[in-house]
C-alpha cells in the first residue's frame, strides 16, 4: 500500500481508500454484503484481476472481510464494523456531488438502479423530516424500486409487492434532483420530467418538493 509519508488523518485515510475503485467497492458493500460475481456486475468497467487486488488490499487494511453464507458455504464480501463507518463520509460525498449529478449522465455512463439505495437516503435524510409512513414506487428502467419512510429515515430497495401510495416515473437525474431539493416537483412536472400515479401529496411530502 502506497504511503503519502504524511502524519495526517486525511492522508492516512486516502492510503487505504483513495485508490481508484476502492470507494466504489465500499459503495456496493454499504448497500449489502455481496458475492464476488455480483461485485463485478455492480462495478461496470473494473477488470476482474483489479477487483481481486483491491479486495485483497481492503481486507488487509481491515475495511473488508470475507464471510461464508448460505447453502454450500458461498463466500461473500462485507464491510467490517470499522469499514461500515465509511457510510457517513460516502454519504457526504454523494450530497456534495449534487451539482454534478443534476446535469445528467454522459452518453457512455453506466447506471444501476440499485445505486439509489445509498444515494436517495443520503440526500433525503439531511433535508426531509419524516412525517408519515409511506411507500413510493420508483419506476426507473426495468427494475422497479420502492422508497419507504420509516421511523429511522428512508429505505430504498426492490419493490416487494406491498401497496404503493404513489409511483414516480423519471430519469435517475430527476429523481436525484428531487431528492436533493435541486428543483421542485411542480417545475419537474411542468417540463414533463416526472410522471406521478397515485397520491401526489405523498410524493411532495416524501421529497419535500
């Protein structure tokens, strides 16, 4: 592991997670413990040998651990308790990225709806006070998601079949923009950027929009 040779907390942290792909591996594991082949799918563009190297470095540093789980003792990767403390700085970086994200993706950008499981709570938890129990469907691509308000904040995951209070159809950039408070729901609807089925007042409350 390369050293900056500086007795500084930021330098020490970057020695562990500053290499290319490391924080994106952490992103995947903050969403859920994951098998190696699922990590490959969640990190489009990474070479398999590079992923193996990065996982080995993160494991040696005490950020990541391997677990045996399920039938056949399948190996999955998970964050250690110390590694899980990266949630707060990662969520802060997601919030910091808002001016970059609302511009929309580049033509060759990859996107996985599952990444919203980390991004939306990071954006909403700091600006929206949960005032009702609600489930909002998010129709993005071929993988419908649900955004739930809970007593501890917001949760995003695959739609589990429960009844939805409302559904939102929009490109990821507009969902993220709503969650970040970058524009209002009225503006988005006026320009045809967002479509809503069900109780619009629930959507306005959940997104404070």
